[in-house]
C-alpha cells in the first residue's frame, strides 16, 4: 500500500520513467529514430537552452493569460445560465454543441483576425478554456441540494448570500474540474496557435524540429510541454487543496 | 448448496450449539495507536435461536459480525466454531447470510435483481433465481415493485429488499446488523412484527444487532449486552415471553421487568462511552 | 405523444436563439460591411459548404475514419489496461508512473513524432487519436473501478463471490459513469489531435483543408471546413450521448 502510494507521487513517477529510459534504450538497442538515449536528449536541450527558455516562457504566458481570461468568462457565463432558466434553455444546448467543435480549427480564423501577435494565441487558449469551465460551473451550481437552499431561505438569506454561502462552495469542486480540463486545452491551443506563424514559443520549435527531422529536439520539446502542463496543473491542484478542502457528498 | 447446508444442520448433535465464539479478540493498528475493538467474547448460539445483541455505538458489534461472516480474521487468541469445528480465516465466506448496517443496494440493479444478487453469485441461473425471488415479493410487501430501481423506494422498502436478499441466500445463520436502525418508530415496529412472522415460518438461526432495548427484548430468545469499547459480553438474559408475540407484549409486567434490568446495564455502558468521548482532548 | 411535445418545447428556445444569433451575424456583417476575409456571412459559408459538398464530404469522411479508428483503439486499450491493473495491482505499480508522465504531456506535442514514425497517411492520425484517448480512459475507469466502498465489496465476499465476480457485478457497473466521462473527454481530445495532425502533415482530411486554405487566406473555405468538421464531431458526440444512456441506464 505504501509502495503503491509512493509510486503514485509525481516525483517518483518522473524518476522511475527517467531510470527506465536510461536503462532500456541501450538494453534493447532501441533505434534513436524511435527513442534517442536520454543523455543525447539532455545534451540537445542544453545546446538550445536560451531558445528553449524563451520559448517556454512565451508559451507559458500565452497559456496562462488565455486560461485565466477563459476561466473568468466561463464562470461568468455559468453563473448567468444558472441564474436564468430561459437563458439556459435557449443557449446551453448551443454551448454543448460548440464545445464539440474541433475548436483548434478556429486557430486559423483567429490568426486571420489578430495577426501573428501574442493576442492571437491568447484568444485561442481563451476559447478552448471557456467551454469546460462554463459547462462545469453550471453543473456545479445546479448540484446544490434544494433542501439546503430552502434552509438558507428560511434563515432569510438574500440571493447574493445564498450564492456566496451555499451555491458557490457547492459548485467549487466542479469549477475546478472544469479548470483542470481547461488548462490542458489552453496549453494545446497556445502551442497550435504558434504554428500559424510566430518566431518564439514551444510550438514554433516543435514545428521546426519536425521539418528538420530532429528527433532528440522533438523529445526535448515533449518534455518541455509536459513540464509546462504539469506546472500549471500542479498550481491548480494547490489551489484546489487551498479552497476545496472538504469532501463533496 | 442449500441442501448441503441442510444436511450439515441435520448433523448437529442434540444440545450442541450451532455456533460458538471462544475468547474472540480483534485489535486494530499497532503499538500506541492500537484500538482494541473486541475483547474476550464468549458466546454460544443454539440452532434456531433468535439472539439479539445490544451495546453502545462504537463498541465493536459490527466488527464482531464481520468476523462471524468471515470477512475479517479474528486475532489468533481465540476461535470461532461451527458445530464444534474451528473455522479457518475466510472459511465462513459464503456460509453465513449477512446483512450489513447499510442496505448497500446496487443502484444499477432493479429491485428484483438486487434481491437475487446472492443467488447469482452462488451460480444459480438468472431465470431460476428470479422465479424464486418473485415468489417472496408479496410476503415482503414489495409486490409490484419488482422492476423499480432502489432510488424510487422509501427507506423501509429498501430495507425490506436488503432483507429479502439476505433471506434468499439460504444459510443456517443469518446476521442482521441494525436492520431497522434508520427507520422511523412506526415503520420499525411494523417491520419487527413482520420479521418475527417470517422467522416463525422459516426458523433459521438469527443474530440481530440493535441499539434499541425494546426491539432486543421483543424479538429475542436471548438478549446479549456488550460493554463499551473494547467490547466484551457484559451479560446475557434469556427472554421467556411466549411466542408468537404481538404488540401487547410490550406492556406486560414481565416485559417491563426485563427492560428495567437491561436498561440499568445498558445505561451504565452508554455513559462510559459518552464520558470517554467527552473527556478526549 | 407527450414526449414528442416535450422535445418540441425544449427545442423551440434553442432554435429561436440559434436563429437570432445567425440573423445577428448575417445582418451585422452586412450592416457594418465586414469583409469576407475577416468574417464571412453565414449564408455565404453555407453556400460554400453546400456548393462543394462532395469535396468537403470526402475530406470529412477521412477525418472521421481516423478519429473513430483512433478513438476505438485507444478506448479498448485503456479499458483493457484498467481491468488488468485492477486484477493485478503489481501491474498498476509498474505501469502507473509511465501512464502519469505520458498523460501530463499534451497529446498534440506527440504529433511530430507520430508523423515521423508513421508517415503522412492515415495511420499516423489513428495513432495520435488513440494516444489522445488511452490514458484518459485508463485513469478515469481505474478510479471508477476503485469507487465501491469496502462495505459493498464485503457484502459480495460474504456471498462467496470471487475476485472476478466482484469485478463483474460491482466494480464494472459502478465504474461506468467514470468510463463515460473518460470516453467523452477522450473523444473531444482525439478529434482535436487528429485535426491538428492533419494540419501538420497529411494528404487529405479536414485539417489539411483548413491549413491550406489559411495559407491562401481563403477564409470562406476555412469557415466552411470548420462548419463541416463541427457537424461531424457533433454527430460523434451524439453517438456518445446515446452510448451514455445505454451504459448508465439507471438514473
Ligand atoms: N478497520 C478498522 N481499523 C481501525 N479501527 C476500526 C476498524 N473497524 C472498526 N474500528 C474501530 O473499532 C471500534 C468498533 O467499531 P464497530 O464495530 O463499527 O462498532 P459498532 O458497530 O458497535 O458501532 C470503533 O471504535 C472503530 O473506530
Ligand atoms: Mg455498527
């Protein structure tokens, strides 16, 4: 049991996978076309360090800005839907449908609108983050137990108090689920947005690596994207532990 | 399986208890953090007897049940004997008809399929199991609800489904862990009379946990009182009230006398639990 | 009869809202004289899509085959892995670190690798689609299989149920809602991954159409392709919702 929980810690997981990588590549003589040896990948990463750091930072900024704006907008819309049945009945199904749109395709359109600015990537990341947060906020707000609502009303709670003291805490776990889905999508959106033309960013480097068939570089970028995703996800998990410490029933 | 159990039941020697607990212990954890849940329990249950077990909450009743059902190994100090034979760990799995404290109905199964769960696990074909269960529906007051899902039922009905599931799993010993604990007083007293009817008809050995003294006396041939944690048996009281019993028995002087006696004992133990809980830092 | 009436009643506000949005779009762009390269009118988009319906239909077909193929392979793999891990906890200890690390990387980052390994044809898209699904399904189903409390498992044990019996009668049904969530997230991810892979390198498919049209600043074709792709993934989503009703039939 304790071994199982130790293995489940992310640090252990990274170490184990790194060790496996180190051992298995020479052991099974895996061709570098599929998996180059870990030292080669690290060496390549070091050789492009300044670009890599700049790209990481740029993609991070795009993702975070888009994610935050998208989450805020998503929560606002979720609340609006929860507040107005008419609004929900008219627009929510459209939202669910829009959520299934292969949204990255809009990347092309957004780049036409905003050009090759950072704004274009932010907007794509925003668009992707928006739907899961809106949908999960609404679902969370709807989960509030009618009996508890009645109880609050019997205390004479106003709509605002009801919302702050009961509805929002009830919805918080769901909102965070939506945000966790959203942060991964934002990152994907930022990376893909960079493909439509830019000079800095992990996405740009990924595209270059593909064109020049630099396999170790591709692995460097996969690791960088994974680190970026994990960083953001970890920040959200911390937020969750801070604000949603109770267990939903 | 049922036939085999019957044959074994037939092999019980006259006067030999169906089940005996000899110096049964259960401790959880190690060292400082060790909790003794059950301590030195000795108990004999005769075939066909209805034994009720009463004690303050947290005293180890459910733990004792889990050991009797074979779900939890008892500590090596003592042993659990069935018809004089000691049972190894896990040997009792599938041999005792066990109803846990919560109904634990599966939300994805209809009432009918929840009732047949144990039979299906035994390997009985679904058709046969359903036929067998359907015959019991009127008796359990569930006629017409065969195709409903658990969330559509009231608390009393859910409990009856869980009871039916337990009864359909025909074993010599039935363990019922506070089956009526969550019901309102009216429903509970109806369910008690109904359970006695069913028991008179099927005559199986029953061990019944409750925290309600009236219930323990009304149902039991014998009331066993457990102490506060670590739980052990404080006293046993044979109930000689005539059967079949009905509601009026509750107001007879005999009933009152036993109740007075047990009340004093149980009160003392409950106070101990309460005191130790409030004194904790 | 009544259910038909109810369906109509709930469809009415949606249809009204949709119509209002489309009209606003149509007449807004006309009134403000927005050029087509910035925002074409919905009527123009529809006309473009319908005018070249054979072309768009063919490309959508390729994309759907890739997405569905990848989704199916990935889901089956994920389900098998989850079941194997629940039956053999050693397997979970061994494979979970790898699954967690790979799952932390956005699947689109693997697109270049997959293209280099499998070429520009359909197999690379199917591979990336499967990769995008497999871990979401695995992690969701595994947590779902672990959901039943010890008490329920004990109940079945007291009936004499075996490990497989417990899996079949309790853990699998209890894990269905989590599986459906995993499938839903996975489907969205695999469609996106497939389209992205098509954008990066492919002979055909909606993603390739979008990429080329963007390069030629042919915004009408881009919009029409997005429209067609949306119809396609909406259809897939509909299938999944139906599947949800089948797999989680109780409540
Ligand atoms: N698995 C376990 N690990 C540690 N302590 C336990 C465990 N199961 C029960 N206990 C402890 O044993 C005591 C008796 O529990 P239980 O048998 O459920 O009481 P009852 O059913 O009489 O209310 C409680 O104090 C409980 O905290
Ligand atoms: Mg208990």
